[in-house]
C-alpha cells in the first residue's frame, strides 16, 4: 500500500517536492489555504491586464532544466522562454541610466567605457563567480544542511577566505565607479541581505546575472507554476485549494499522526510543510516545536515589500522590462531595513514592465507595471502609508524618465506587510525568507527534518539553500530526498 504524505502549501518548493515524491511512489496530497495554486507566485488578472503577484525574475535557467529533466521533460514542454536583451536597466538619476546587455562582451564594453581598466577586473571577478557557481550547483546547494561537513570539500577549503570576506569588499577592492559598483552589488540582493553582510563566495549570483542571463517565460512566472502543476498531476499528485491546516497531530511517541484541515482530521504517514516555518511550528503542541520565539526574533530576515500592480492606458517611455531605480542612497535605505527598522525616507525601488516584451501582459497599446519597494519586515502597514509611498515613487519615476504617468493610471492594487501575514502566514510579513548571511548559511539554517517529531519535514525559503525561485526548486528536491531516505 502506498504511503501517504500531505504537503502544506503549493509554492515552488512544495510543487518540486510533490513531483519527486509522487515519482517515488508516494500518494501525495498538496493542501493550499488560498483559492489558487502557486503560493507567493500567484497571478492577478484585472481588466485585461495580467500580473505576477510574486516573483518576476527568471534567473538560473539550468536549475529549471535540471528539475524537468529529472522527469524526462524540458521547460519548453510547458512554457516558452525569451532571453531579455537588455536584461535590465538601472537609473542613477534624471536621464541617467545604464542598460545591462544580455551579451557578456557588451557588458565588458559598458564597464570599460564607464571606468578605464574595469573590464579586466570584471573578467577576473566573473571567472571567480563562474567557478563558485559551478561549485555551489554541483557540490553544495543540493545538500540537506544537516552538518558542517557538507561544506567541506577540497574546493571550498581552498576558497575558505571567501566565506569570511564580503561581496562589498571584493567588488570595491578594484572597481571604484559607484554606478558599476551598484550594478555588481545588485544581484546579491536576491539573497536577502546587504552586500556588506553577504559572503564573497556568493558572487556566483553575478555569474547567474551576466553569465546565464535574464529570461522571461511567456505569460509570466505563473506559467512555470502551471507547468509544474501539470507535471505533478501527471504523476498522480492531488491538489486541494481553500484547505486551511489548523493543527498537526502528534502521537505520544512523537510521531506524525495527521492534520486537522478545515476542521477535519486527515491521517498521514508523513507531513512536509512548504508553508512559513515559524507558522508551521505554531500548529504543533509547544513541546514539539524546535525553535523558540526568541530564536526567530534573533534571526536576520530578508526584506518584506510594498508592491503595486498598475494598469496604464499608454506605454511608459525610457524604461525596460526590468528597471531598477537606484537614484537614492542605498546605504540609508538598507539601514531602514536591517539596522533600524522603519519606512525609508527615499526608497530605492524596482519596476517590472512585462508588457514591454510579453503582449499577454496588457491590452494592446496599454502597459502593465509592477512596482516593488523593499521594506523591513514587521513595520506598520496602513493604506495611508501605502498611498503616500506610491506618490513618492511615481513622482520619482516621472522625474527621472522625463514624462507624465499619473494621468495614465487606470487602476492600481497594492500588497504589503499585512498581506504577507494574512495570505501566507509569513513571519513578520517577510517576503523572501531568511537572509543568506554567514551565520545563516547551509547547516546554520532551520532544519529540513524536524528534530522533535518523526516524519515531519520542512521545505522552502527558510530552509536550505535559501531565498529565490531556483533555490526553492532545489529545496523541494532536498526535502523529498531526505523523506525517501528516512521512510
């Protein structure tokens, strides 16, 4: 008889794990509290516009290829990818921006034009980044984070210094131009921490950026979700939406018995939670929780975010599909996230204009725009504050790109700290999980396998490898492997 496993949540890590477990012969049932699948990677449709509610960047295409190849499939069986060129655009001030090409040689030329000699330093930096990427992907990120020995290989021993230096120090050692520095420091923001707190080994994110490029799946990131759901269903996975898990039942000998879902008991041999780790532990009796409230409060969380999904009556000029606005002081904004949590006075922000390259994102002649301001988790969130910050960033957008936009707004929807808490049970309303700082890397992250409850497992951005969509796919595989090993 097949063993039954219930998976809590339907985000990328849960979808990934569900496929591996179903392939291995488990009866897999995925429970999603909301009315659509995808976790944070859901979709908003309104008045002919389509928005990705969550992730909008498609990096590290090799990780997606590896996932689908494990089932003798390819991403192209489920969605079509376009490589973006330019990959993205960065604004530093009024009429002052750089286009980051999708071609590596053009990136070298752009660096050299901005700072003489910098292209040579960039080549050295990217050689190291590529080597670290290959080491991470082949030797490290698919490890379960159970002990320090997973990090100790002949290669990592040679590069041990890179775990104790930082991205910031490495970049600024040889490149002095502030614009180029900002471009090089940007990718590690996906890891949820300041460049000054991120080990230099993580420069592999720069290879993911310049070396592997930025891609866009036609229809948006939600098409990746639908592709994974289709694959999972073909393997026999069952999905149940509007299924709120209220309690995890544990036997007297500290073993999983099942769950209470919408008031009904569901017996299960094992449970895997892709939901918020802290929230999942609140579903357990106190004596079965691994981590205290003090443990969580002492962790460095990746940012939360204020997002706006905006339908515009005409296209926006002088911007690219992905556009970053670094026209304010990053250090001051970062302090308001990590050091003294508060609303930033002059926030950096990012805007995705998917309709620049994907006709399905907006009606003909119109523009879809998703705005994102990184924020400290847990700060006060009101409609009045949201509105004030929308005015701030839309005014800045108009100023630096030299155009009028406000009068073209058809509608806007917002999503912020309170929504992350309410819709995803996210600890303090964080958007990206735990930051990848030195003391929160690999075996120092919350464990995938519960130390107190047999057959209870965790996956997602608070476990290994960390924040981001590709790491979530990897986390799902790690969790599935660990479950199979312990079954």
